[in-house]
């Protein structure tokens, strides 16, 4: 979806009923401060709303923040909707309270990366730069 000539565009979203968005806002600001264009969707977004926003905004990536325990369902639905909307080139990454045992299955479903508590904003920015730029230019 993206173009290599412009800045990386990232939709940062809080899907589901989770009402805590401090981490998502910190990540959104770090990505913005690193020169990326960031669209923060706010709380309580459905997977459909998130995918619609990503497509409308010509996003290169979607970053999901999930603390509610519904990560398996929510990541899978976003990935499925991207495929259905012919937008599977939008990379999906995320973070939050995600058990170690769930990370490999999420990656097998198509989630590009998972960041757990303690991940630094610098490491997330570095990962996005290294991985999303390649996708945008492909």
C-alpha cells in the first residue's frame, strides 16, 4: 500500500474493550518523533474500523496494543480482514500483555512482530524502520 518516497505511515490502534492506552500513545509519539506519520485511532476500535482506517490512510503498517487478553482473536481478525480487502501487504505488529506461548502462533498467522512489556521505544522504532520500509518499497 505504501510508497517508498514518503515517510512510513503507521496506524496505531487499541482494539476491543481494553481501556488503557498509555502504552499505545507512547509508541505513537515515539514513531512520530522518529519521522513517521502516525494515525492513532483511539480506544475501543473494532478490527473492521482498524482495517478501514489503514486502507483509507494508505498505511504501511498497523500497530495493535492489546492488554485485554483477546490478542489471539483480535490479531487474527485484523489479518483476515486485510487479506479479504486485498491489503495483506500492510504489516501488522503489536504489543501488550501477550504470553510467550502465544507469540509463535501469532507470527504463524501473519503478525510480523510482537513486543512485550519492557520493550524500548527505540527497539520498536528500529524494528519498524528495518521491516516496514522494505515492505513499502517492495
